[in-house]
């Protein structure tokens, strides 16, 4: 389940996510957010195996390696992120189809205004996504 307290994300980690999104544009980027006790400590960029402006598919081998290392380090999967190069930072139908972790925050980076990227977070519920709060520290 989603922690009762919102997750926190250091400003430099947010910037890493935004740089990744800008670097992959015009295609979507994707990645994994790891940490402990609701505090995101690491941003792991994952290769998008289906690069497109409106889709992503995380490389399975890279995911397995990240999850194996995460367990060894005693970390938790706190979030998954991807970008919407042209669209708003809200989940699409495709995002809903690819959401398999109801216990994590799904962060979406909108580059619709590339000079002012927007970041929002959602959690998967039975009837779809619900926006959740997060803190930049």
C-alpha cells in the first residue's frame, strides 16, 4: 500500500528526472525511483525498449538487475517515472495498462512547456489513478 505519508524527492533527483526526459525527447523516457521510509534516494533511468512520443516499455533485463540490487541494498520501490513530451502530466490509457504496482507513486513529467517542465504523481487504485502529494526537499 501507498505509505500514509507522501513521498519526498530531493530537488537534485527531480532535476535528474527532468534532464532524462529532456534528453530522450521527442520520445518518452522511463525510470525507477528507489529509497526508504517514503524518501526517494535514487533515480534509475531505464532504457525505453519501444521509444515513441506517446509510449514507453521498460527494458526487462535492466529492471531485473535494478530489483535484484534494490533487494540487496534493502531499498524499496517507491516510484516509477516517465515523460509526456507533448502532453499534460496526467496518466493516459496506455499508462493505466502498464501500471502493475499499486503500492508506488507514478510520476509523470510533462514537457509540453519545455522551459517549465511539470511533475505530478499518481497512485493506482481499483478504479484508476488518483493524484497524490509529494514533497520536494
